[in-house]
C-alpha cells in the first residue's frame, strides 16, 4: 500500500519527504484563498456587466487609487512585523470588510444599493490581488528556485480546486440564499487561510536557513526596510522593470477581453441572476481545464522547457485568441478564448511567474512583489479600461479592438523569453555565491 501511494505521489509531484508537510499546507492554503475569492468573483462580474462601460472604466480608476493606498499600508505593516503576524492581520482586515458589506447589502434601501455595488466591485478588485499576492510572497519566501519549479505546479492545483468549489458554491446557492449571504461564506474560508500561516512548519528547510533554529528565527523576524522600498527597488532593477512590463501587458490584454465579455453579456442576458450563474459556469470550466494542465503538464514544462518558454505560452495563446475573435466576434468564441486564456494563466503563466521572484532578496519578495502584483497590475487594468472606450470612440468594435490587442500580445511573448533567461542567470549566480 505504501509503495503504491509513493508511486502515485511521484507521478503527481516530485516532492522530497521533508517537504511533504510544507507542500500539503501550501496546497490547502491556496485552496482556501482562491475558494474565498471565487465565491465573490461572479458577484463582481455581474455588477460590472450590469453597469455601462463608462461606469466600469471609472470603477477601474477607483480600484487603482484604492490599490495605492492599500499597498502603502501593507508595506508599513510588513516593515514592522513578521510574516506569521502580518499575514493573518491582513486577511482578518478583509474579513471585517466582508462583514461590513454584508450589513450594508442587507440594511440599506434599494436606492443606495447601486453605490454599495460599485464600492464592492472596487473592493473585490483590491481584495483578490492582495490575498493571492500575500500567499505567493509567502511561498517564494519558504521555497527556493529548485523547489518552486518542482512544487509550485502542484500547490497551484489547490487554488484551482478552491476556484472550482467557490464557483460551484455561488452558482448553486445564489438563487437560494442571495448574494449578501455568500459574503459570509467567503469570510469563513478566509479565516482558514489566516490559520494556515500559523501551522506552516518552522522546521522546513527553505533557502533562508541551514538549521531549524535559523529558520525559526527568520520566520519571526520583521521584514524591515522603508515603506517605499518596493517602488524604489523596482526603479533600480532592469529585471524588476521587466516583470512590471510583463504584468502591464498581461493586465492590459486581460482587461480588454474583460470589457469585450461585459459588452457582449450585457446585450445577451437580461436576467441578473442568470448572468451571475453564467459567469460562475465560466469560472468552473476555467478551473477544470486548469487542474488538468497543472496535474499533468505544469511541473514537467517548467523542468523541461524552463521558465521563459513556459511564460511565453500565454502570450502566444493570446495572439491566436485575439486574431480568432477579430475574425468571428461571437459570445461563444469569446467565452472559449476567455476560458482557455485564464486557464493558461493559472496553470502555466502564474506558477512560472512566481518562480521569477524566488531569486529576489527577502524584502523584495514582499514589498516589490506586492507593488508589482497589485499597483502595477491595476495600472495595467486602468490603461486597458480607458483604452477600450477610447477605441470604441474611434469606431472600433470587437473585431478592431482584437486586432489592436494581438500585436501587444506578440511583444509580451518576446519579453517572456527575456525574463526567463534573466531568471536563469540570477539563479545560477545565487547558487555560486551561496
């Protein structure tokens, strides 16, 4: 029985015995974080589709401002607390926000619910990036580059399963218990994420420790540094600037697809609950496809092809998808493009992108990474959000916008290959110096 289990485990993930507990907790942690978000995602998407494209653009502007404030506060907390303290604090802050929105949705009159919905859209757009970024910053802090290539694909499976469960919860319960009560479900899941950090093994021997005592000391030590270090360090590093450009291109193209989705679904659906259920079904298909790729391809592609080639797969898919939608702009084709693109992002691009951060110093893994994954990402959203109505003002429809986006995706592909080469060089330099 034991031999059978070892063979099965080896096929799924190349894990060493002393890594099993850390791998299992990383898997569960990711499941909880993504499950919490995917309960909320269809609610946010329905709010975005229900309003006009102009209102959606302004909501993205509000998100960018809120992200800058949140990033500054987060950097201040990180500088003064250990990761085992500031991560639970950050998650419980979002739990308190969810409870507040629940009360507002249940008590305010219908005339004010529009403003609650817009505020919730902005809040979820901040929430999803921060909780996921904090999780992956923690993972890149406790696993080194070699471990990340082997284990991040399997850890990502936990998030995919969480996304499937979250989408199923919303799709099956939104008609039964209503939107507001789903916020409490999300809050309950998020509390589980705060506890995962506390149980993560201090005896796990990551790249920052050679003994159990040293690893325990590292885990309890404040990150330190200045509040604006994330921004200043990015400006002084071509490698970090390259990651910024990668994130910007990813966010701009993602936002263009999102606006195309909102445009089409706003015309195709008249019932709001049906539209929410449609978005939840898209999320389910995204996560089913993602988990298949993560289980059988992600870890192997990272080992066989390297980080750069794996990163380039999403831009290549985006080029093909934009050209296809440009040739035949239908809801069905756009849904297929959206599902396959998001699945490639979660299954291939996200794990490969996280490997890029494993070669950074510890402060940058939290501060620079947080700045890039949150503010820079939302800046890309902002560019995409205002580019879409500008392009429509020039008379471009789904076809024209798709043909504009395709060359952006091609440049994104070239950048991915360059980042892969830089990451490999930095990893070898760390190995020689360590």
